[in-house]
């Protein structure tokens, strides 16, 4: 829980000096799978997400914290918190007086990430780099590459088994567009985490997790800017949580309130 508080409080303190910021509250509902090691049940799952992004003089920050609850008492997502934090230091802003431009590369920066789960008592650190691309029409398009370092306490302390360190690659984007005066956005990320072993010597398979969202701006129906969006998030998770017996492919209802 302390790690999850850090995910929320640290970027919130940086936001006081932000050049820009965006804070959203998400509600999602869909049918999600538990990995086979947690029973493999499919359950209707509610997810409430607090998400924040902000830019500052030398970079930007992003974090979210999920509260998850499902309708199956199997010890997986019954009631859980999960959060991620990423702090990005732009080399272009720090040393170049703005952006670095090198062909399609818009900027390069250093990345520091933290992933934390309450129920499984999982803590990961992700030091790495970000390459930002200049892509027509995109609000942003980033390629993140990082180490995936396990700092969890492990099974002896009642959590998930500790794992060997691995690596992480993530593509994240936002692509706004209009159709007949109605505003939409296609945004999300696709990540790959490399294979490793846990503290018992069991194989933890590399996974692919894709979470694209298609949003519709409700305000565009009335010719005004809106703080409310509806849409769908598609979750595709091959080898969910490293389990090669669980591939998830699920659409979830999405409602977003931009605070």
C-alpha cells in the first residue's frame, strides 16, 4: 500500500509546478479472465481508475491507480488496487532548449517507472529511455524501453513469488480525429515484458498486453468541448501475468470524466 501511495503523491507534488495537466476518472466494465494459477474463472469486473498526466519544464509525468472488483470470490481481483507511475526527463527540453529533431525522432529522454499491486504485494522498478516520434495526426507517439526489476517481497511475506529481472517495451499513443464534426480519439498502449523465472524456478512466460481505447467526446454532439467521453477499451493479453494457458481477449465499456 505504501508503494501505491507513492504512485499517487509523488507526481501530484510535481503537478503544482506543471506547464499543463490532465486528470481523468475512468469507469470500465467487462468480463475478464483470471490466470489458470488463480483458477482461470471468467468474471464480470468493474475498474475505477484515477489517471493523471502533466508536463513540466524538463519533461512530463504520468500515473494511474486502478481499483478493481469482480463478482467471483476466487482470490483474484476480488478487491484490489494496482498503480503505475512514469516520470520522463526530456533531453531536448533539458539540453536542447525545446525538442530534439532527428528525422522522425522528435525527442529522446530518460524514463523512471514504478509498478505496484496491493493484493499480490508486487513492486517493480522500470528505469529506461523514451523515444518520442513525430507522427502526423498523433497527439503523441512514444516508444519506451526499460529494465523490469522486481523488488517484491516474495512468497514468504505472503505476496506473489519474486521473479528474475527482465525487460519491458511499450508503445503508447493518442490519435484524435473527427467525423462529421464529432470528435473521437484512439489511444492506449501495447507492451511486451520478457520471459523470466520466479523464485521457485518456474517459467514466467513473456506477455503481450494491448489496451487500445476508442473514445467519443459527448460534447461534440452539442458543438461544445466536453469533459465526458464514452467508448470501449479492448484488452488483449497473451500469456496473462506470465501464464501460457491464459490468453485474454475482451471488450470493456468505458466512461471517462475529465476533471
